[in-house]
C-alpha cells in the first residue's frame, strides 16, 4: 500500500467516525424528545383524571344531605378517615383500590365559619404528597 492509498483510507475512516458520531447525537436527542413527550402525556392524563374524580365527588356531595356517608356508598374502596374527611386510593390507571394506590383523593367537608348554614367542601388528588388537582366549593346545609 502506498502513501496515497493510506491517506485515503484514513480520511475515509475519519468521515465514517464523524458520521456515526452525528447519528449518535441525533439519536440521543430524539430519545430525549420522546421521553419528555411521554412524561408530559402522563402528567396531563393525571391532571385530567384528577379533575374528573374531584368534580364527581363534589357532585355526589352536592346532591346529598349526608355527604360522607353518601361518598362511602358510592366509593366502596374509600374510607371515612375522620369526622370530616373521606379518602379513596387509586392505582396508576385511576382505578379505585383498597389501599396503597399511586393517587389519593381526599375530600373534606366542614361547617363554613363565614357563612352560617353552609358546608365548605374541598377535594384534592395527590401523588407522592404532591398536589395534582384541587377544588373548593360551598353547599347549602340541608339539615
């Protein structure tokens, strides 16, 4: 092999190495974009499902004179945590589970101090102690 052939071969190898490096960088960027898109999709689904769950709980309470007991009848997996709270656990697909779920719906019903004869209702969904969605409302007390 003469000098000219060796120079062409090493130049060709350099071109291949640079091309492979560029493809690796482009591939890494594409993977990063897809991972970010997937994470954004998961977050938006969690927010959407959390909003539906909270609004459903609020609607159930709004149509009842015994809010926590009515929630207990509608959500068999949920528990009345204390005199004012109701808790339901959900798995990663937002199906109710007995306990140990990824998402937790907490509904609080208290007497409103500012407006006599009204109940203050708050519903929130959390995941890993991070609030995903919450809603607050008031309801006329039907006692």
